[in-house]
DNA sequence: ATCCCTCGAGTTCA
DNA sequence: CTCGAGGGAT
């Protein structure tokens, strides 16, 4: 058996030109983290065109768009993604905006029946649609309940009631009713913003157009799951087959496909069902428990799942879980687990959220489907940070309706059968090429090698030798030793740094990615090509591309598959990003350990890029004030500070920054919007034992109000909330003259529930 | 010194 | 979605 080490280890994922599926955003109350860059700045290159050029481009676009429209409407076979279509359309409109004489009666913008600029309009959820924490083992349910008891400081014998209901495997939908009438329906989308599928939702029998009953809140957002029964799924697939159309892999895909039909008539012909189980914005709550809400929903005319129960102990929860599991095959629709929720809505509110899921709910999933296949090879990809990432190449196998041919192997130790904190496969069992392996899809998504079938191991199978040289540049690849713990890092990294082409490409991909510069049309493939051809090798090259192209003989327009339009689209996308928010800019640099969150922390603290840069350079001396300032930022510790310092020390980076800053405008970050609360922007320290709330609750509450919560008192502290038994911190507060109050004082200041 | 949580950086397929 | 590691609390 041979190992195929690819020369070019970059990713092999296809770039469709469409932006990748939305990654989850952060669902903290402040949603700025997931907001796209503000308004798109003017398309600069349009106003540089002469009328003659504009006319030519306008005409070309007109033909192209008309053709896409025809394909879309008449053949139902579009050849471009919606995103690409939109770019064309926007450019077209921009041209007309600049040269109104182009706007004749022949213009596509003047004709009716033109395709809407996007398939579905977006709807912003007033209350984000969150995901649930999940677990597989019974113990995880116990931990979940324990965690809640601890958080609430609930005594062991104090009653705590949960609801338990099947977790439907469909699509989440949010329905908005105003004065009892259905006004809109939106898919979950990324949780913050979904697609408007109102017309389609109206065709679902289980979704009432008007709520029943008398005491109906003015605003009621009902959430639940759209799904297809097994019977209807089979019928739809029969019809698809008869019509020679591709079959749906599973009921969930079929339901998704049906709901996202542009023509509601098609949706109407698919017998979709809907279970209600949650809510978003509600002007007046009809009940104060989860179970009560379910009953209320039924009263309003919704279908709620019959298997919803109230449970008052872990034993009851598990019993109901196993009951549902036993019944699973007979339900007639797909479920993938059981959801537990704290019944009391007051307690739900107290429990609040951890990152992006509620602390008061857990999805207890059924064991994931497994499959057996053969490990045909191990490939090594090189990441942006130089990490050597092993990928299992598998003999293709179907797991849960999807064909899987790759899976991650995590790192060297995982292959060797040495477990870190996470699970190892099995004590002392390593993974070898040619092995028969068991895989599943973790959380039904990411394929993972679970175990090796040792009985089937080939006699000549040898332990896999993890490369100690970078497959891309040949540099040494090492596992650094963590100076604190004296332990080796789990990942082996290429030491090639700037000379490693794989790292350079990955850094570029990061730079243009959605949460960084977000340059549309700069996908994996295009970066790879441009890099290869020497057109774009460093971030700053992106912004001089158009200029160089204009001078060069080897023009982009002459490349195969490139027309004037694709080139002007790309340039327009680049121009649109010449101005960028500070936090995005910092994130885009790809400094190790600086992700979205830390980038925002730095942006908020320094306000301008120059300030950050100055501070980082001054912090080269670990004894300096600047160094202390860095580590004083909450969330930035010694390791992260050091990495930032190192980044700005590097001469190549200096050069890159100078070149880049000559090309782009980094918008200073304004001081965080002062929330309308008495503690907004203040730094609060809680000390002593708190009697009316737990520390965690206090912290969550203060942060909700826009305050920063610190652990120790300094001269930057604004308020110290001291309970009984407060000691040194109280003394410090006196020393610095910081305002001190007790819990009652705190509540008097901010109100009982923190609103 | 050790826990717990959050974050970053990697990952699949359609 | 997962892991490992950093940061902060204990």
C-alpha cells in the first residue's frame, strides 16, 4: 500500500463562486459580530469609465443577464449562482446610476418580469434562532441537570421540572403573527437572518393563517419544524422518479427542497407538516411554563408533538428518551433525538445563554449512524498556521444518506492511537493505511474515524509515519514544546513560515474570507490560480491587481473562461472593500490566536490600527507599560500578547502592512455604543458571597447591561459590588476611591431583572 | 495546580 | 462539529 503525498496540499474543495454556507455567528445580545460590513461603498471603477466604455459594458451585461433570466425561467437550469447573478445585476444598475442615458425603455431595469435580485428576500429575526447544546450519553443528561442545579443554586431535593419531546429532523421555521394573522415566515438561516418563505409556508396545512381563540397577543412569533412524513417522502420520490428527476436523499432534504421552491404551487403539491415547539418575539406571554406554552400553541391552532411530556427527574427524562427511541421507527417521520427544556420560563430566563445556545435546553441525540470502509490513504494538508493536518482518504461509503470519502484524522497522536484530552480510538490501537475502519458523522455532519477493525488488518500493514517535513515546501515540521507545561503541542507545524507556498495561499484565503475582507469572487480556486501565476502572492497584491492588469500585456481578460464581465466584477468586488472596519482588518491579518473575538477586543481597546501597531511595537519589552496594557485587556493573556508582539516585530509584516495601508482605509472603531443603562461601559467587580444571584448570573447580567466584569479591583474599576465576607478587594476599592455597593444597591441601580 | 469555559483553527458534503 | 490550548477563576 502506498502513501500518496500530494505535491500541492491545498484543499480540494470546489469553489462554486457562491459564498460558503453561513458560519454561525455569535448570538450574544450584541449582534455586531455577525453584521456584514456596513454599506457597500460606491463602485469606484464605474465612475472612472467613459460613457463609451460604459455603454459597451452595459450592452454586454444586458445580453448576459437576459440569457441568465431565460435559463432560469424557461429552462429552470441556471448556470450561475444567485450570488453571481446578483453581482452582474448590481453592476448593471450601478452603470445606469452613473450614466442615466443608458436607462432606456429597453433596459432590463425598466422591464417587468425581470428576476428578483435574489431568490428570497432576507428577514432578520427579532429574536435570534439559536441552536441547542447536544449530548449522546445518559451521563451527559445528568451533567446537564447538575449544571443547571448548580447555576441556580438549587438544593438536591428541590423540584426541577423539564419537558421532553422528540427532536424532529426537519427545518426550523419562524412564523410571525400580528393581530392573529400570519404576516411572515422565515427559515432559520444563520440564526440572525433567514429567508422569507411566507408564500410557501401558507401552503402548509399545519400552519394556520389566522390564530384561533380570543386572547391572542398582538405579536406572536411561533417557531417549529417543517418536515415530511415517511409516506409522503416516498410518494414524492416516486413522482420524481417517474418524471426522471433526481431523487431526494432523505425526508429532510425533500422538505427543504419543497419549502425553498420559488413557485408556491410546487410547495403546495408537497404535503409538508409542521410541529410548533418554540417562540420568538411575543407581546404578551400566554403561559409561564414551557408546557403551558405548548398547550397555548395548540389552542391557537398549531400541531404540537404528542410525545411531549413533563419530567421531574433525570430517571423520568431518560425513561421517556428510551421510550421514544424504541418507538422511533413507528413514528412515521424522522427524528434524531429528544429535546429537554427547563419547564419554568422564569428559570429559563435566569439561566440565559452560553455562547450560542440556551443553558436551559439539551438535545439528547440518538447514536449516530456508523459505516465500515477502507482507509485508502492519508493526505497531509498544510494550514494557514503551518499545521500539518492529516486527512483520511476513504473508499467512498454512504453514512446517513451522504457519500463520504474524506474524514479528518485530527493529528499525529490520533493516528498513533495516543489520546490527548479527547477520545483516542482504542487503547494502543493505531491507524494504518489499508485498515478497515469504522466511521460515523459526528453530529451527523463531520465524518470521523471511530475505530479500526483489527481482525481485518493486513499482515504487511505498517504504522503510519507522520512526515517531519512540510509536504509543500520541504521545511522542517516540528511539534513545539509549550514552555509552561513542558509538553509537546499536538500539532506538527511547518517552520517554513513566509517561504511556504501552502501557508501563503491559506493566509490569502483567510484574508479574503467572509468575516475578513469578504471579497466576492476570490474563492479558493481563484486564489490558487493567481498565486500560481504570481499575480497575487501577498495581501497587498489584491489591491494593485486592477492597476497592474491595466498595464500588463498578459491581461486577465485573455485568460480562458474570463470575459470582460468577470474581470470587471472581480475588480468591483475588490474596490468595494477598500474601506474596512478595524476589527475585520485585524482579523484578516491572520495573527495566530487572533480570531474574530480577539480581533474585536483589540479593535475596541485601541480604536485605530495605528494605536494597536504602536502599542504592539512598544510592548516588545515585556516590562513595558505597553505590554501591561495589552495583557490588561480582558481575554488577552501572555501567550496571545506575545504572538501579537511577534507579528508586529516581523519585518515582512511591517512591509506588508505599509503596502496594505497605502491601499486600503481602515475605519477607526468608534467607542462601543453606550447602551441605555446606568452601568454601560463601566467596569464592575463582584466580590464576597452573593446571596441573591450566583456569580455567573451576576456577570451575565452586568454584561447584558453593557458593563465589563473584571476579576480584580484596579484604578480602572468603576463599581465594586460587595457581598458579606468581602476582603482585600474591598480594601483596594477604598484605596482607589471606587464606588462600593451591596447587592441591594446593585439591583436598585440596574433594576431587578436587568432591563 | 487544576478546573471550566471560550476561542481558534482545523474539518465534510451538497 | 471537533479538538487543543489559552485565559481566568478557584
